[in-house]
C-alpha cells in the first residue's frame, strides 16, 4: 500500500510578496492570490490570517429573532454574560460539569471566560474562535493539497470546495465545527499517516461538542467493514431501508448514555420534537424535502459508484483506509438520518472524505472527472443559489447577513483597528 507524503512546495520571494501585498489590500484578494499554489506555507498563512479576520469582522446581533436565528447570537450573549464572571463563577460551572449537571460541553464557556479576562469585545471572541477553527481546517486540508494529483485546475477547485464547504460557517457554529475539524484532522492522522496516538484528539472533541462521543460508534463500524467492500455496500443500502429503526434503537441506548448528555438527547428523541423537525419548513417545504432527498441520493450514489470501482481504483492506494472510513460514516448517517441532530449533522464528514478519496483514486480520467463535476455542481447550486440551508450545508445568502461589505474591499490595516477598538 502506498502512503501519502505531505511536503510544502518551494516558493520564490516574489510569489510570497505578491500574496502578502494582495492580503494587505483585502483578505479576499489574499485568498484568491493564495489559490494557484495552495500547498505552500505562505498560502496557508494567508488563509489563516484571512479566516481569522472573517471571524473578527462578524456582525452578530445582540438578540435572536425569527429573521435572524444564527447560533452565533447565543454565543455572543454567553460571552457578554461571561464578562461579569469571576473565578468563583467559573469554578462552580466546572464543578457542575464534572458532576454531569448543567451544560453537556465546556469549550465555549471556558473560551468565553478566558477571552473576557483581556477583552469585553465580542469581535475578539469570534476572532479567537476562527483562529482555532482554521488551524485545524488547514491541518486537515494539507492531506488534500499535498497529494501529487492536486494542481490548480477546475477539478481540484471543485474538490477544494467540497472539502472546505463548512468553512463558510466560520465562527457562527462555534462548537460543532471546531470539534468537526479537530476530529477530521485526527482521523486523517490515523487513517493516512497511521499514527494511532492521534485518537487522543478524538477524546478531546466531546468536551467541545458532546455529540462527538458518537464518533466511536463510527470507528466501530469502520473496524467491521474495513477490507470488506461488499459488506460495506450491503450495510449502506440497509441503512437507507431501515433508518426508521434508529429512533427506537437510540431510545433503548439512552439509559447507557451518562448524565446530562443522555438527558440532552432524550429531548431530541421526544416524539413531538421528531415530528416538528421532520415536518417543519418554509412555505416551500416540499422543495426543501426534495433537496434533502437529492443530498441523500447524491452522496449515496457517489460512494456506491466508488464501491463499484473499488478493485481497479482504490485497493492498494493511500485512499483505501479513508474510503472504508467514508463508508462507515455513510452507514452511520443512513441509519440515523431520522434522528434529529444526529445523522443530518454527520453528513458534513462525508464531503471532505469524498474529496480526498476522489483525488487520490479517481482523478485523471475524463469520465470520472465528469461524475465529480456533476456531484460538486449540485452543492455549488445549494451554496450560491438557494435562500436557505439544507441540513448543515451552508448557503451564501443565509450567512452573508453576518458581514459588512468592508471585509470584501478594505485592508486589514483598516479592519483591525476598526473592529478591535
């Protein structure tokens, strides 16, 4: 089996200078300048600084409303409340957490408390969140852009979009996507670099978002299906057919889930809540349901297409382990799709894994490239055209309200003092 090699491309001073000047004109120009030679230290630095600025410049309302119901509003409210906290308040919170009382995770409260020790500006909080979030996104992204098949092309830009599609959330969904990128980095370390000690990162993720205890279920599925392509296909299809059983199964498992985490998920399994989630929507909810079906069918179709070509394209490559990890996630997603806030969330793991396996095992063939373009085109349509989110797939129009136009055209030399002081 071949192994992946992660090496930086050599770069000239004029290339570094060009990216730096572009970034100083505008973070968006910096991002565009970094794209052609993405596997360089300077490009990753520009990405890190630009995404951190996107976090800093978020305009978060002070209260939730029907028109503006972003998660980041809740985090701003928690941050501003934490300004008045002292060490006694934080100690009481930590004791409750240790006793399985109160909150199901600790990350955002602890980060709020630490940031408020030196700033009461919520922009600083989201800047710190975005910095942490982006560090692990870039650590994960290196596995894609350092592959020998990655180059500046339309195909690889589509793969880059699929890999980083959740990045548009930036700091809005603080807990889930911070845990998501840490978990994805750990999984790449384990399944590409064969560094099993990276599983320790997965132990950290439930402290950021409690739902990530479920990742160990996905890993158990991986150990069942690894090396068994036909068995993986059977379980993928079975997951689609028997997803309704997951509600009853989760209800049976709830007594085994510790303390406040079990109580938290018992709310998701309440019959009224399940009905509300599955039937809610806009006046065009039948369109939303149709788009949701398209997501399920396209993802399953893509992975089953990979399975069909497993022997000729995947076996014996560095993408083999990641392919079976992808199958494990899809089996889990299919079985739990009817459980609110479980299966639909873990859909997001499928896209970077599909992008990686496709680049390593399927790129370089015109027919395969056409299949990828069709798949990516569906999600580009969701992102740029739709006025609402499908599951956790972000749409540009939904989240554009969180930024002013100055992030597009103003220099960091203006943005930093404007939002910091």
